[in-house]
C-alpha cells in the first residue's frame, strides 16, 4: 500500500500537466484568434506611431 501513496502525487501532477497543455492548445486560434491578432496589431501600430512622433 505504500507504493500507491508514493505514486499518487506524481500521477496526479502528470494528469494536471496534461490537462493544462490541452487547454493551452485548444485556446490557440479559433474564434478569438482574429480579435487577439487585431489587438496585437493595434498595439504595435500605436507603439510605432508614438516612436515616429518622437523622432
């Protein structure tokens, strides 16, 4: 019975790790990708505009 208590924490951590990786992979792209890309493009454009104004 000691081997079960010894193996349980690593197995639980492995399952949780796989679950987190699956969530990360599933949230990449999809319906929100266009909004995220637009937000990044807007931030880059704003930073470039501020840099050009200073120069």
